[in-house]
């Protein structure tokens, strides 16, 4: 059979295509068998501290950063501000309310709107006992990840549900906030409140550790972060059973913040 010049050209093209395919295959196999490319190093940078309006008690120290900051109150009164986040919870909140009543202690409950909606009878119980209700958002998101409209929604829906008897205090979930969130809160007439004693009870580290953390940091005007929702609060209750009489014997009174 005679090979024409066009046949020859077609074969040459086919040959070139085969070589290109082999080359690609070699590259693919080569890439697969070589050491993985090191990932670029990510350096996390904390945002610059931002000014925010944080008020609690008669005087206050404005102090806020994007990570949970220390929150101080300046007072010479022997008072401790107990604060409970993430409730109301049908199992734990009533037990905590009983305990507080036994020790004539008042507290501030930073409630989630969705929980307050689900358990209005507990909210009523808290009100009747003289505790203060405050805003901890509707659904506990990281507010720094939301757009402005969603932040306003989270806060205003909760505030509307709590009604006129709610305090005007607000605590961002995880303590995460920035200048924009502080401004959004102010826009709604809310004051941001953080804490200066983190009991770490949310991670259930053991009753003794919760007691030790509070005992070592408590002072006049301390704002203590505790939880009545978000998981078992058995250790929180056991810690309070130890600490409430102990601190009362030292002369401390337990007062609701944001009053
Ligand atoms: Zn929370």
C-alpha cells in the first residue's frame, strides 16, 4: 500500500499527540509520587484593640479586644456580679435559681432569644426572683462573622422578646466582638458587658477547678462568667454550693449587674 504525504502527515500528528499525552501522564505520575508541596505558613494576627462601650456597675474601665478581654469594675464595695450565659435551660436553670435563692444571691442571666422563646415560664421565674435578664443574641453565633443586618437581627429579636423589663446589657457569644458590633449594640441602646473571672465551667473541667479559678480571681466588683445552659451544669452547681457560702462569709454580696 502506498503511503501518501497526507497519510504521513496524519501519522506524524498522531505521533506528536501520543508524545504529548505520555508527557502529561509522566507529569501527573511524577507529581503524585513527589513529596507534597509544603502548605504556606498562616500567621494569625490579632486585631488591634478597639474602643467599645462597656459599662457595668457605678464606674468602669473601657477595655476591649477581639479576644475575650478582662472586664473590670472599679468599686470598693464587697460585691460580686454573678452572670450566667446560654440559658434558660429546663434542667439546670431552675436548680441554679433555687441555689441563688438559698443564698440570697442575685445574678444576671444573659439569655439566648431562642431559649427564652422556648421556656417563657423560666424567664418569668427569673424575673419574679429579682434577677436581671440580658441579651446574649438569639442563636449564639460568632457575631464577628455576620453582616451588620444579621447582627442587628440577632440582638433586636432577643431584646424584643425579653420586653421592657429586660436590662440593656448585652454579651457577645464567645466574647467575640469588634468595633462594628459594639456600634450595633449601641445603636439598639445596649451596653456590652464581658467578664473578668472566667470560671471555664462551659468545658466542665471538674468542680474543683471551677472553684479554684473563681476563688483565686474574685475581688470587689468582679464579674464572674458562668453558664446555666449549653450542656450539663452539674459542676457549676457543685462549685456554687461551695463558693456562695464561702464568699458570703468573706463579706461579699451577690448583686445583679446592669441594674
Ligand atoms: Zn454563650
